[in-house]
C-alpha cells in the first residue's frame, strides 16, 4: 500500500513537471511554425490551411521578422 502511494506521488510529480514545460513547448512549436511559413512564403510555395471545414492551399504573405 505504501509503495502504491509513493508510486502515485512520483507519477503525479512527473506529470506536474511535464505540464510546466507545456508553455515552453507551445512557444517553441509556434516559433517553428512561423519560421516555416515564412520560409515557404519567401520560396513562393503554398501551404495547406484549414478553412470552413476543408483544406485549402494558400500562398502565405511575407512578414518582416527582422531576420536575413
């Protein structure tokens, strides 16, 4: 019984630690997505987006992100 409680406590602590990383993970994923869209825009390639219940291909606009 004590082992079960400790095991649950350890699992809870691990889940809590990972949840704290979620904001950082989301930030990194958003940055990667933004850079990828900009790369496609510079190369003149279309990207798929979800609109009105279907996938449509659009040519993204180039944003000035300060990078060269």
